[in-house]
C-alpha cells in the first residue's frame, strides 16, 4: 500500500517514536527540528520507565496541599506567581480535573496507553539493537509514615483491577532489598514494590532512534518551524525560521510533536491545546562500583524525588530528579530550588554528598495538560495532527502515543478516543 508522506515536527522522544512507528508502517517520514535529537526536555529526565505510575497530578489529594505549593519555598511542587495570561485558564481546568471520578478515569486511560507502548519499546530495543542503558530493575516508592502507606494500598487495589502487578512491603523487607537505605530506617514505614518497572537514558534512546532512522533514509530537516499556513481548512505549507516556505505534498500530514512549542504553533492557526510548562530539575553524577546507591529505581514519595542508576563499568552514573515548578515559560533554574534538590539528595544518600553537591543541575520544561492526558490525533484542520502534552510522563507514554497515533492515521481512532481533549 502506498502511504501519503508525513512530516513530524519535533526530535524529542515523542517526535522520534512517532516517526519510527510511522516509518515501520510504511509511511514516508521526515523530521523537522533545529536541535540535536533528544537535546531538549528529553535530555536528562528522571530516567524511569514507570509503566504503573501514571496517576495524574490533578487528583483530589492535591487540593489541601495547594496553600503549601503557593507559600512554601521548600515544597516539592511550587507555583511561582507571575502575570501570565496562559495560567488562569490552565489552572481552572486543573482544579476541575481534581475529582475522584476524573482522576480515576485518567489513570485508567494512561495505564492503557503505557501498556500499549511497553511491548513496543521492548521490541524496538531488541530488534533494532538500541543501546540506551535499559535495565528492568523494578521500582520502589518509599513512604515515610504508616498513614501514607495505608492510603497507597487503596491505589494498589484499584490498579490491580486494571492488571498492574504491585505490592506493599514493610520496612524490614524494604531494607533487606535495598541495604543502601539502612541509614534511613527510622524515617521509613515501607514501600510500594513494582517489579515490572524499568529505566533507561532517554537522550541515548533518542540518539539511537535518530541514527537508525537516518540509516533507513529518513530525512532530518535542521530548521525551526516559525509558522503554519492554512487555506480553506487545510494545512498547505509550513514556514521555517529562515523564511523559507515548504509546501506540503498532496495528502501529506504534518504532526506537531514539539513539546511546549506545539501550543504556539497550533494557536496561530486557531487550534487551542492547554499546555503549560512544568519545570523539572535533575542532577547526574558518576558512580563507582562500590558506591552505596539503590539498585532499584527509587522514588521518595514525600519529597517527590527519584533516584535511578544508569550505565555500567566506567559509565556508571546516578540520575537524581525531582521538584516541579509552575514558573512560566523560561527554563532558567532557580538557585534556591537547586539547593533544595541537592540538600534532600545529600540527606537521602549522605555517602555521595560530595558528588551531589558538585553535580551540575539540568532543567527541562515538561508540556503538561491540566488533566494529565496528552492530546493525540487530528486537530480539525485537514492534514494537521498533534502528539503533545505527555508532561512528566513523556518517556513512559511516548511509545504508546506513537502507536495510537499511527493506528488513527491508518483509520482506526479507537486508541486515541480518550486523548482528543476539549478546547482550552
């Protein structure tokens, strides 16, 4: 079957997996992005492929925490007040999504999307021999008090009905599994153990996919997309950042998978998708063979920080990520937030304090929707599609989003039905 060509805007993990899925289905594909593959928000994320941890930020439990987010400088999630016309509408939609019914429906939809992509990522990794420090090491979500541990049990029961394998373990079992955390014994109540979780270096994955696609003849256009041009309800061309006009072929589809930039590009042609930046921070530091660091991926639930081992031999390193700031559209790190990240990481792994303190921070602006669901599919303008809004779950949701979009482009929109969204 002859497929119509597709242009994918964006060479992060979402754009590259979209291009790979379409290429393997026989679509002629080109990728447009001025930056190197995986060098933006995909570059130094938390590294965890958290297939079972997709519950949205917008859930009823956040409402009592909002005052702390607004006022607390040491809050793991913080809103930095600023005059931003995009924020009030996004914030109102976020509050409306904080109901038990909507949060559970979103969790179920995201679990389905993650489950769709998980075997596909495994297939790409093995069949294409992609090297990106992948490791199936399981995940521990730590709880510091018995009440929080009991509450987690209710979520486990809900997700078990959706096919997720998890179990709660008490403190002694946790420390037997991870003796590197023994110094925290008096601070821990237990953990949620999820054996099926994995990790990997998202940037290395992006680079490996890009290399494979280039070897397959897929074109990479090193230009920025300045604007889109429509006529009579159809996308006819895109204009690059050098002023050149690129006319679409007959039947060609352009998929905007450009993270936060997707919002501006689409808004200029009248398509409103509710994206807002959720700034995340990370540190990456070298590890030696005998260093006391957890073997499993670990999430410190109270502080919303993650710890993930990457690499082997002299490439061993530890990725520490955490903190989420609603801080407008600039990626500049804030010194007090870096200090907070390092202080909490040093308290968590004191044996590595010197290297943690010396580590260079990284920040990324994650494209978040108010309800936590990405926006997938056609936009209402013929030939213009979107794949954006995976937020902090971009690495986990990218393969499933790519497959769902490919299926929809083939004519079956069932997989994207829960992610079409409503106008902002």
